[in-house]
C-alpha cells in the first residue's frame, strides 16, 4: 500500500483557484488565451512591433502579453486579438454535470 504525503495537495486544475485568488477562472482563461496569442505571433514570425501594429496596440502591451502580465486585458479583448491574428474562437455552452456544484469556464487551444 502506497503512503500518501500529507504535504502534497492535488491540484484542482486551476492554479489561480489553488492559490485562493479571486476571479480564478477568468485569470486562467486570460492566460490560456494569451498562450494562444503568443503562439500565433510566433507562428507568423511577427516582431513585437509588427504584432502591435496588427493588433492596434502599442509595443509595450505586446511585451506585457509575451510576459503574461495580463492586467488591463479583458477576455473579450484577448479573443479579438486572436481573431486579428487569423484564429477562430469558439464558445460552447452546455449543462454542467450533476457531479459538479458550479459551472466552469474551459479554454482549449487547438
């Protein structure tokens, strides 16, 4: 029988919730969208200046995105950036399973 380590806690799958931060699902959504944005910029081999021009923001904001400093970026704005980078964003709404008390937000990048 394997011993369990009482100092280890299993993750919920959302590091922000695990840390007890407010708006944890929104923060996780922002990070996942930013990952997709940064990947799209990399795939297109855009410089920060070129990406800034395409997204109609200044270069320091591209730097903030690249470093996942996401204060000031709403989920809606990040989705618009993905559209400008030639990516589709799909939102699917369905009933939560009865096994879960609350609904959740899940972002998956293809």
